[in-house]
C-alpha cells in the first residue's frame, strides 16, 4: 500500500532497519515485485543483496509453527457470538450456581444506592456527581417504548435514591433477586421489577458503582446492564459473570470514593465488555450512555430529542480534547477574526446570499 508506506516514511520509519528475522522492508518490497514501493524506498543499490538477505533467514522452529487449519478452527471458534454460547433461561434457572436467587418477599434490606453505598460521612456534593450509566441496548429500549413504560423505568431508578433526595410520592424500589458477581473482585447484581409496555412485567438488572475523578468530579450511581423478562434474569446474570471473568482487570490508580462492599469500581480508563461480545479474542467494549442525575437527566429521558452523552474513557477523552478543543485564547482570537470578516458580509450565513446593501454614491456596485 503506497499511501501507508509514504505515511510511515513521513513519521520517520527507516526502510533499511533489520527486523527480528534479519530482513528489511526494502528487501521484501524488491523480492515480491512491489516496484512502486521499491522506487519510493530507493532500493536500487540493494537489489543485488535482497535475495541473499531472504535466503539467510533462519527457518522457523517446527515447535513454534502453527498449522493453518488449526489456526482457522481457533479463529472460527473465537468468532462465535456470545448469544450462541448462552445457555437456555430454563437451564440457568435450574442450576444452583448460575441462578440469580430470589429474595424473601418481605425482606427489610436497604438497597438504596448513590451516597448510601458510600462509607458514612464521605459524600461530598461539590466533588461527587450522581450518575446513571445505561447500556446502549437499555438506552435504545428507553427511546422506543411508550411513555408509560419509560416513566415506570425512570421511577424504578428514582426509587433507588436515598429517601431524602427522592422525588415525593416515589416509593423505594423493591429488589426481587440478588447475586454477587466475580471471584476476588466482586460486586452486587440486583433485579428490580417494573411494569413495561402493555403492563408486561420486566426486570432491570443493575449494579451500584463508583468511578474515579474526571474534571475534578468523582461519580457514584447505578449501572443498568439490561432490561429483560424475569425468567431470563439468571441467563443474563450468567452472561454478565462470564464477560466479567474475561475482562482484563488492570490495577489503576483511581481515587475511588470510599464505599461499602458490593459496589463495582469502574476505573476512569476502564471498559466493560459488551454482553454480546464474541469471546475474549474478538470482544468489544460496552457502549454506555451517561445520565447526570443532579442535572435532571432522569426526567430528560422523557423529553423528545434528548440525547444522552456516551461514556468515553479518560485517555480517549484527553486525546479528543487535544485534537479538537481550543483553549480560551484560541476561542477569543477566532471570535475577533469572525467579527472583522463579518463587516458587509451576507446577512444569511445559511441559505443563500442576501448581500449587505451598498452605500449609494459610493461608486461601487452590489456584489
């Protein structure tokens, strides 16, 4: 690919550096007849030696070789979608280890989230935001269901707030099932029932979480993994457990708010795996949408045209800002340039030219 080679050269790549196998890019280009690339790399003085370089390459150790058919079979197995690997809801429900267990109907456990999941006295409203993270599939479901179902779902999230900040007349959200996901690092998975479309009962699978500081604010709140039928809860619990096991849990230097057990620590540079990922080899990151509870985004979810922000890990966020954002000085300079250029410019920036009227007697013509 000539364009790629040109870019490599522009950023300082050398075509004459020896690779681990004792060959060079210029040797390979000449050997395989990539004439345009050979000319670009200036290989004429090396052509007599190129075949010699290739002949001197040590053969691959037979123990290190991989049969192509074996590799192909591994690739095919790795590409099996997670849905195809999921067990039936009935099988997961019947398996003691995979079942998401029911709670006693009249249990008195306090499942409220947000600051109630922090160590007492550690919540600071000036440095901590209450946040709800919605899996992309949950967010799309919210945008397409009827207003009554969406309102019931929002009230389910509202009911997980501590009583003192909850909207009046919204009761505490009941929790029907509960599981602990993970082995060494564990967190709580809760199933909260609510009425969806046509009065059909669904459950929201959710987890309390904390996140480190971004732009001076830490986050506490709820992650909603899925909205499913109650009989599918154990299957999704198994799926969440499986992808959590696959996830690379790198130790990060996040400053998490001190919290109680059962809370997911979501690093600012940490992805979760999509529940429909295709194994550890071909997996993808879960797309999450952010609802800022303190700014009324739970209510905004009902508003037509509302579009929740997508969660971006911190390293990507900083890169985007470096590429696209301007500082205050740049913004002011640009504003001054525009103000100078707008003198006698078209009144209509969009939609065609409606030219500024010329002064009579100026000797000029409109144009």
